[in-house]
C-alpha cells in the first residue's frame, strides 16, 4: 500500500494572483525538484494562450484539458506542481494530486489579489468590469474548495517570495505526514 511518505510532489493551489508561479519556481529550486505548471502544459499542447482557449472553445473545454494534464503530472515524481486557480473545482483533480503530492494552499486577500492581477489581461475570468467584486465573489465561492483540499495553508498577502518559500519548507518538514 502506498504510504503518505511516498508523496514526493508538492502541489500549489490557490486563487489567481496568490503567488503560485513565483513561489513554485523558487520552491522547486530550493528543494531540487522539477517545476511544472499545469497551465503551461495546456498552452503548449494547444499552441494558443488560455484566453484564446476560453474565447474559442469555452471554459468547459479548458477544464477538460486541465483534468487531462493534472492526471499526467500527478503520475510523475519529485515535482513542484503549480495548478490553476480553478483546478480545485473538479474533485477528481484534487483526488489525483493528493495521491502523489502534499497540497499547499497559498492565500491572499481580495485587495492584494487585485493589486497583483489588475494590469494582467491573461486571465479570462478576470477580464471584466468590476474586477474587485468579481474577485471577491469567485473567492467566496472557491474558499471552501481550497480549504478542503489543503494539507498546509500559507498566507502570502504581506510576505516576500523567499519568506513564503521558507515557511512552506518548515511546515512540510515539521509535518510528520511528509518526507520532503
Ligand atoms: C483560472 C486560473 C488561471 C488559469 C485560467 C483559469 C481560474 O490560472 O488556469 O485562467 O479559474 O482561477 P492562475 O491561477 O495561474 O492565474
């Protein structure tokens, strides 16, 4: 039987703008693990950006690709896996990630998220008027999904990348369930 010590991946979950990509790159370098971002695999596979996938094929099509690529990465070992903000919405993704990964949830306040994403047009779900309201609404809906999926939660709002990475490493090391 697979024990929890066999989990050699770390999967980062959290809302858009919670710092998953920047933290993930640094965390992977620190722990000498491969860095993989599910959104990058999807865009490389399709050859078009995520905004275009949403516009031309719709969100359902994107979510299907997300399920396919989460399945692939969850089968590999020794990686830091950066998920998209909506990955947690499909339970199958979390079930698959949990088989091989410690799941780390990065939180950020709506105001900080707004600051981080307001000049970015690459996120189709936030390309709208009333961005702050949209963030608050989506976050309120998704919060329970993130919380249910998380093994470890780290607040990012007022912290530098290095501090967040250090905290994740400490939390994983002191957690008997993981063997990082
Ligand atoms: C999404 C988040 C995005 C990307 C897509 C959908 C979401 O990833 O997967 O635009 O539903 O929250 P980031 O969290 O990296 O921005």
